[in-house]
């Protein structure tokens, strides 16, 4: 490695904090059951019927040759066109 590059990396890494991390307390994020009931939580939104929530990831898994690609293309089309099912 070029000495100049190595020195640049070392100088950048010198400011990195490699010490122990501060303990993060969870108390500020806890809610009681009554607070949870009173909370204004918006309902889930779905892209297609009740199959795929908007704020989620999905994975299609099946053995080879069962039509995963066709399913994914059909799903993508339904979402793009705005079909409900």
C-alpha cells in the first residue's frame, strides 16, 4: 500500500472511538398499557389486499420451477397499476 494512503487512513482512524459504548437506557421509550391504548397509532396500510404491508419487506421462497418469477412480476404489476388483489 502506498505510504501516503496508509498515513491518511491511520490519521482518519486515530479519531475513532474504540472504547466501551455508553449504556443506553430504555426507560424513555417504554409505554404503559394505558398509554399504549391512548396512543394515536395509524392503521396499517397495504399495497395489495391484506397481503403486503407498505412498511415491510417481503421474500418469496419456493423450490425451483414453481413460478416465483411470474408471481413477483404479477405482484409488481398489481402494485404499479393499483389493483387491490
